[in-house]
C-alpha cells in the first residue's frame, strides 16, 4: 500500500480558527429532510429555529474540539437511515431484545434517529472519547429528561474502560466515520474490540461508512511535506473494497471468528479535491457467521 502526503485536516494544525476550509458558515444541504424531521418532530424545535439552533450547537462543539465533521455539519447526515440494512435493524431493535451501540457517537445523532424510528431507548448505547459532546447532544435534541440511553466516555484502546461492561452484549454496532481515523494496525485493534463487544451469535452486525480510496493506502496527517519518516500517529489508512475485506479476514483469524463482509464504494458529492480523484465513500456491513 502506498503512502500519500496530503494537506492536513488535523484540527490541531489550525487551532480553533474558523478561517479554515473545514469550517462552513451555513449547513446548506447538510440540513436535509432526515435531520429536519428529527429536530422538528423528535426534538420539537420549531421549523424557523432549526438552522440557528444547529449552528449554535456546532459552534459550541467547535470550541471544544474542531473536528472537520463538526465544522462541515457532517453530523447532520444521519447516514444510518440510508443504509440497506436499516429497515431490518429497526425491526430487530423494536423487539426490545437486542442492543445497539453507536461507536464514536459524537452528539449521538444516529442513536436519536434509531430511537425516533421506534427502538426502545433503554437498549441504545453511545460512546465517544469526548464526553462534552454528550451534553451538547442533549442540548441539540432537547431530550435530557426523556432519553434513557446510556453514554460512555471511553478510549477504544483501553480494555479496562467502561466499554468492557458491554463485552459480549451488543447485537448491532454502528461506526460512522470512525475506523478511518487510524492507521492499519490500529484499525485491526479497534476491530478486535468490536469482536469482543458483539454477541457470539450469528447475525451480530457491524455497519458504517468512512472515507476510502480506489487505491488502498496510507495518507499522512502532516503539513510538513519535507518529512520522509512518519509515526503511526501521522498515518491513516483508506481502504478499498478488497483491503477492507482482507482486514476482516485477518481479524477473524486472530480472534477465531468468521465474518461475512459486504462493501460498496461511491463517489463523494463534496469532493475532497486535495485528497485526489480516487477518494470514495466506503459503506460496509460486517455480519458474524
């Protein structure tokens, strides 16, 4: 796999300045029908207030940590509801017999969509490295007093964290824009944690999406293009269909488990021009066999 140097989107390279390409002034098309429905019908935000409400919460989050997905309003995508597996997931969760974990949940927006569509909130969990986002999620969705889901502040690489309380208890995990934050070996470690979390039952499921590339390989999160040696912290791997499936073959072999992997790559409307013409969005569903 090749290593490619690209202009950094690492928020620590810019601080919290709003004069960066990852910070959009307006939500625009990101505030689509699914997000509006959730905010108006679930959160009871008036239609005329929705846009300013979203912008205010986004700016609070940007001051906490300026992730590009925050600056670009990508937390409004609610991608889980657009996956082919979603109708079956909702039917499974409606029974109240299965549990759902939103891994790297940010504000818990995907969790709220699942709750709005009928899943008992007691069966829903969210986890993130930054617990400040949980409070902003309650502010964004105005459900502090009604939502019965549990949010855990955890480091995915810390096996002694609160996440260990869910080992072997989760039926469905959603990981949106999460795995691609790490280089290959770290992604393998995350996937091993996912294996621990999922029930040892056929049909236990991981699904999500992330940035991929037609030519699988590392990208470099560094503005110093003169560097020739990079640490793991500098790298992220972008998968294609084949490399993602191969990774799960490796994970299965290491954990003594078997997985059926379905993937799809699509062009990204908001083209990452600086990252090259082969950038794609990779959607995946990984089923326990």
